[in-house]
C-alpha cells in the first residue's frame, strides 16, 4: 500500500486506488498520513477542517470520518495500514516510507549526504529520480486548512531546493545540457527566486548563450522591482558582468546572407510579407519627426537591432505614424513587416507575451507545431528568427515594459517600433518619440486632405476653429474632415457650430481630450437608426474584428443590410476595414461605442445581441469543422439546438479553415467574454467546437486558454457533462505539449464524472485515453490492462483501441502478440473500409518487423503505409513510419537512404508537434550516425533526444538516449558510461521492456 499526497491524494493497493470519501474525510487521512506513526489530536483535526468557525457537530463529524477511514483500511488486504483511536485523537499505524512525500524527502536528504561525502554522480542519479516522482503540489485539489498549507509550503520549498541542488551538481560536472531543462521550467515558475535565476544564468553562460543569460537577468530584475521593490542581488550582478564581459571580449559578426541558415522552414518560400494595417494614404504632418527617425535608422545601421518607442495620448496618431515608418522602410527591410496590437488598454486585458510570440512567429511563417510551449523557448526562437532577417516589427498599443521585453530582439538587424500611451523608458537607450497633438498648420493640412483644398481656402479662419475644437487630435480631425466630405453643402462655419454646441458626452474622456468625444458624436448623431445600432454593436464584443455575418447576428439585420451599413460606417471613418470583409474600431472608438450602448440599449438587449453572435459563431465553427471531425462525436458532446440564424450560415463553407485561422483571436476573446458575462452554455460549446481546428494547427495554447475558460463556465452552470468534455480536451493539449501529469489529472476527472453520470461509453473512452498516457509515461502494464479490458468489453469502436494495444505489446517485447493485434487492426480497417487505419496498421506491422530484424518484410509494409498516407493526404504518425523505414535501411546497410529518411522523419515530427516522436526520431538518427562513423554528431543527437525526452518526462526515449551516450563514452570515460547505463537500466527495469537485457550486458562487459 502507498499513500500519495504529491499532486493529489490517493491510496494505491495492488495497482488500484481505494475510494477516499468526501473532501473532509480526505483531509483527515492527509493529516494522519503526514504524521504517520504520531498522534493527531481531535482539536488539530477540527482546526484543519473548520479553521474559521467549527460547527457544533465538528467533533462527532471528525469521529465519523476517522471511523469510516478505519473501516476502509481494515477491508483492504495486507494490513499495511490502520487508523488507531487513542485518548485525545487518532494515529495512522503504517510504515511512514509508504507515504510518498515522506519517502521523497528522505531520498532528497540521502542524495545531499552522498554529494557531501564525495559521490556526486550517485547523488545526481538519486535526485533525478526524486524530482521525476515529485510532480505537482501537495494535496492538489483539496481545500486545505492552516496545518496542511504549512505542509504544502514546506514540501514546495523542499522540491525547489532539490531541483536547484541537482542543477548545481550538473553544472559543476559541466553538464549544462542536463541542467537547462530542469532550470527553464523551474525558474519560469519562480520569477523572483534569485538562486533559481542565478543557476539558469550559469547554465546559459556555460553553453555560450550569453544573450539568453542577459535576458534572464533583465526579466528577473524587472520582476524583483515590480513584485518586491528591490534590485538584483550580488550573484546575479556578478553573472551579468561575466556575460557582458564574455560577449564584448569576442568578435562577433552577423552571418552573411549566403552563410546564414535559411530563415524559412524547409519547403516554404520566402517572399516579402506584410502584416501591416492599411497605410493611411493621406498621411500629413510630423515632417520633422519622420525625417529625423528615418535618418537615424538608415544612417546609423550597425548590424544591431533598432528599437524606437512612440508614446502619446489616445487618438494622437501613434499607430498611424508607426505604420507609416514601417511602410517607408519596406524596401530597406525586405524580409517582411510584422504588426500586432498588444491591446494594452482593451477591456479584455493586454495580450500576454507568450500569446503575442505565437502570433508574431506565425506571421513569419513558422508552423504552429514548431513553436515551443515554454515562454523562454519561444523567446529564443523569436530572437533566432529575427537575427536572420531584415524585418520591421510594429508592437502597437503596449501596456508596459514587462509586456514588451520578451518580444524584443537581441541580435541581428530588425527595426522595432513600440507604441504606447505610457512612457516606456526602460526599453531602449534612444529617447522616445513623444507625440503631442498636431500643430495648427499640420491640423489644417490634414483637414485639407480630407475635406478638400477649395473648402478650406474659402474659410481658413473657421477651418482653423474646426481644428481647434477637435483638440488638434488626428483622430478627431479625421472624423470631422470625413463628415465634411460627406456633406458638400456644409460650410466650415456649419461644422464649427455643430462642434461647438455638442453637449458633453463620456465625461471621463474629457480630461484626456476635451473635444474628441464631440468629434465622435458629430459623426455618430447624423446616422440612421440601423447605422447607429451597428456602430453600438461593435462596443458589445471584445474580439479583434467582425465580419458582415457576425454583425448581422449581433443586430438582427440581414446579411446584405449589415454589409451596406458597415460600408457606410467605413466611409465615415467610424469603422476601419482591416482587409476585405473584416472590420474593427479604434480602441478609443470602441469605448465610445460601448458606453453609447450602455446609455441607449437595455442590459437584456445587449445580452441577447451577444447571445446571437455567440450562437452564430458556434454554428459557423461546427459547420466548417464538419470536414475535419466526426459529426457524431461533436453532436454527442455539444447537444446543439437548431441555429437561430440559419440564413447567415450559407456564407460559411465546410472546410474553410482559413476563415477559422482569421477568427483565432476572436475565438479566444469571445469564449472568455461569454464565460465572464453569463453565457456559460455557449462558452464551453464554442471552446469544444473549435478544438479540432486548434488541434490540427497545433494551437495548443489556444486549446488550454479556451477550455480553461470553458471549464469555468461549465462548473458555474453545474453541467457535469460539460465539465467532463472540458477536462477531456484540456488533457489533449497537455499530452501534445508534454505535460503528462496534468493530462492524467484531467482524464481521471473525466472517468470519475462519466461513471457518476452512468455514461459507460464515455467512461470507457476516457480510460482508453488514459491508456495512451500510461504508455507515454512508461506505465506499460497499466496501459496493457486498460486496452485489453476495453477490447474485451466491446462497447467502443475497436479501431482506436487496437493500435494502442499493439504498440504497448511491441514495447514490452511481445512481438508475436503485437503482430496478431496489428493484423486484426488491418482486417477491421479493411472491412469498414477505413484507409487511415489501414495505413496505420501497415506502419505498425512494419515497425514490428523492423524490430525483429525481418527487414525485407518491414520495408514493404512501411513503404505501403507511406504510399497509402500520401494517397489519402493524412499525415498522422507519418514521422514514426519514416523513422522505422530509416532504421530498416540502416539494418540493410543502405546508409544514404537511411539518412535521407531520418531527415524526413525529423521534419515530419517537428510539423506534427509531438515531442515524444521528435525524441524517438533523434535516437534513431543517432544510431545511424554512429553506424557510419560520425561519432560526434551521433553523441550530439543523442543529447538532443535526451533533452526533449527529459523535458516531457518520456522515460523510454530517455533510456534509449542514455544507453546511446554510454556507448559513446565507454572507451573514453568508462565510469561516466556506467553512470549513464545505470540510469537507463533503472528506467527500463521500471518499464519492464526488453532493452534492459542489452543494458545489463553492456554493464557486465564494462565491469568485466
């Protein structure tokens, strides 16, 4: 028996978990377990369960919980533990080493003793196992009282110390490649923990990533200032000095364009790209600023990044100026112009740096599947990409320096413009371009460009008054000038009278710009009722754009009516057309529209409008995704009623994934808005409907963001079915990004909920998914039992179960049984017929043949699998098939063909985004490189495989990489080789895989 408190409470007995009862009963067990063998008084238990105000029945309730626990443990065979009642309280009688956190703490202390006694290698081996087993916070998911919160805090600090101690051991041994995966994850969760940040800086300096080390310093310095109000300590300052000295002491030159690595992914062209909004054709004014900034950039090119900040009040033209600069520099920076609105002052809150990096990398053409999940790794990729390109980047509407810092380049020659309403002095040594309002002459020039030279010349005095009443703000002048252009009969004095007599509106904006609201109102008030309604509708939603069908859904208009009205609003400069059919409003205009709506429309009307949009968007996503996801399963999950506006769905074409691509940010924003404004049923359904698209495009951050919001909505609505759906698809994102323990927690919730609902099929389906996770995390026997049970039950379609079962048998070395299962898979797939599963079964049959040395048969099967995949256009598991074919060619001695297929496998694995396959493909390539005598490349490839596998806690590929590295080291450093083999053997023994025999033989030979 084992009591697990790390990551959540569980009692395991002979591979099954015992039921633990209510949360309060679980807290009683937790208190007893953490003090195993010691008395826990009734008073202590009462204080823990009811820390604020115990009910009169507290003591009888505690006795009931303890009695129930005692009976549960008595019924468990083996007599490993018992709850004993004693005067004043209770004692858990059991070996305390059977409580995981107590055992792990003891092992951590033992590792420290070994290191202090002069055996750091054995200490590191023991500690790496401790940290692997110590995942998650103590008693996660339980409402802890004061005593258990202290236990959790102590345990968290112990684990932090263990991670840092192990990383220090690795760094002292010169193994920064082993320390970095530990430290990146650890340091990112502890932004103000200076020992962790110092270790990360040491590791980065050790691998010669000086820019990365300096970035860690900068991020830590800002976090310390923001959260604690203190500067970095001595060690961090010393490490910063070391990095700066090392960087300045070596000569670095940017690679020539011919020598540089290709800036575009293999197979993709590299034309000039532009993501800029439409450039204002009538840009006027700011002549001195434009001339000076362009001269500084073009005359001062030094091979390093240029960062310029443009700040000023809302409506003063910051974005327009930044876009103008980017367009003017396009010829000199031909690799692209990027643009992102960071939404620093939007209602939904600023875009987080991690999400912004996804958008920017996608604009560069980087496939989503190649983008790392970790913020630090995303920053590194972004900076590597920028170092190889001449691009201009506009980071618009920044909230603060902390949001922008991770997005800034550290090398290369990019130009970055940052716009903000705040002064961001820490971003660059260059002084900011601080925009005030236009001069009177510049304002007149802008008004002339909009209203016409003849009208301004006819009444210069009143034209100047229009500019004055608009506060000389470009946005307000543009609105007034457009209004004049649409009213040729109006004179300048007419416009002056209208501006001057407008009542104050939105008084909170008047302190920022006394007359800008009057200018907005001058364009809004003359509109017809439908146009006013459409304009106010833009203020109802937090997404980044609307299209005509979405506008129609919001307002109740027909599609054609919505199109006509929004075109009128574009003509009046109340709405901006981003690209054809996509419309948005300036953030200040959005606030104006929003507050107009609150004054004009009832709360019920506003809520109904948003409901209509969400319903339309949900049904649009379902319609488009029908070509990429099984409609039956979607129907089971969503349980949709008929769409409210079927007339608007005719514009949505099934399979139009590019429309979904353009809606990606909208989907995130609207799921969040739906959750927070009481549209719970639509919130979780919209998240689930978009899942398949996000999954295929490898937008796993989006799955996590939308489904966490959806989970909140589902919990609030009390819909247990919806809660299970959200947990299930959160697990899918966790699996693809390597967060296996979190995925296990989500799937266990699904199993529990489905069982409680009496949904046997749903519960069985979740268990099969658990089987996949057990396989990935090395729990092969449990995976085998789940898949065998599901197959015997026959309640589910066998096609998804058979490949999982066959793969598990293959990993266990039970090749004949694996062949039988894969043949059955092929037979069932042929009966359907299901060509995807046929290709999968052929690939798995070939994989078994390759591992049994039957290379001729393996080649035929694997090539047939690839041919069928190419025919149906389905790339899933293509990387594994290519990797197995490469290994087959290696065994046949056809090394050039092997290397070609290894490269193809690595590319396919990167595009698929499955990290365990990336680790597998690298291990296979390393074997071939060693076979052809390229030993240094082979060892480096094994290290890369170990890095990936360790980062995602994938034990099998960790073991393979360790075994391969040991083979390289056995001649030069037999002691180190044995250390690697011992680590590999521990993994393989725990998994029960046949590779353990080969490792044992290698160890025996080195000892002999």
